[in-house]
C-alpha cells in the first residue's frame, strides 16, 4: 500500500484527501494539520490525522509520497521536519506558488525527488486543472502515481519547463478569481441599471454557468465560433464587444496586464 503524507488541510489539501479516499484500498494517508479538521475521516480505515510532526513520526517510518499543501511562507517553519523525512526514495509534491525546484535542492537536499504542481480552486469539486512539472529524478512509475493522485481532483497537464508553472499559475491558478470578479461586476452593473439584487445574481451567475457548460459540451472547444454565434451583425452584442475587444483599452489589454502582474508576483515569491 502506497504511503502518502499530506501536510496541510486547507482548500487544496482537503480536496486532494477527499479525492484519494474514494478508493480506500490503494493508499494509506496521513494528514498533518494543526487546525481542527471538520471533515469526518473516522469511517475511513486508511486515513490517520495528526496535529503535529512529532505525533506523526512516533507512529510512522516509511513515507512514499509527501504532498506539501501549506502556504509558501510556512515552508521555512517546517524545513527541519522535511529534512527528517527526505531520503532517496521519498517523492515530494509541492503545490506551493513561487517555490522552485532549486529552492528545495538548495535548502533540503540536492538529491531530493521533487515535483511541482499547480491545481486551481475547482479542484475542491473535482473539476480542477493542474499543471505538473517533474524534475529529472522522478521515475516513470512514480510519474504514473503522481498522475493518478492529481487526476483525483480534475484534469492534469505535464509541462516540459518549470518556468511554465509560474505562467500557468497566473492563468488557471488565479483564473477562477478573474471569473468570479467578472460575475461580481456584471451583477453590480445589473443592479446599477435597476434590476433587483436577486435577479441580478441569478442572471449573471447562470449566464456564466450556462456558457461554461455549453463550451464544455463542444468537442472542438472553438470559443471564437461560439462567441460569433451570439454576435449578430449590427446587434446589441456586437455593440458591447466593440468596447471589450478594443485593441488599445479592451478586456484583453486589461487581463494581460493582470496576468503579467501575477507572474511578476510569482517571481517575487520565488526570490
């Protein structure tokens, strides 16, 4: 049975744990989380909760995979415990923004088996998308297990360069916030124009949900054709898009600035 240690049980950590326990025969899961865990794991015989590392080490010796699901700034606080875990066989999966492979090599061990992954918030309902970068030390069999672990929260994509993780963080990692904010703004505009709050929320939210479902149902994923299907020549949608598609100050210009700012922040965290 594969031994997994999950460090952190926030939004991403809890999503991963709940994805793994769907098949209680494959993994023995240990979770370290100092805060109270509300989800009831007692009915799962392969899951054990620990409040701290000392509790965990008193009962466990062998660890196959360690998943780091804490905040990046907490990593220095647990560095000594990671040093205690690290060996030539244990694989570490980090979902921490801005912490590079080199950070782990310089601060833990030059031979550490390390993987970087960046899931996004829809992972909490098993609809996430996760970018994965594996260092050269990861074997094909280990890569298969990593793939299986992260498929439990949605779709995955392996990237060939570590730098792409920071770029994807700004697209899919932060992307749900862009979507939610767009829904928020459209709701506020509807209210400003005299629509009731409940109706504004209903129309804005379900317009996006319906549109996302329609895109999901299209095998071609041709968003341009879908957009054109809504846009009648000389109609109201075309009038709106003339503002949004403006090359100098339209939505693409604003979003690109936002994405580049997120990438810049990822580099700051790395340093």
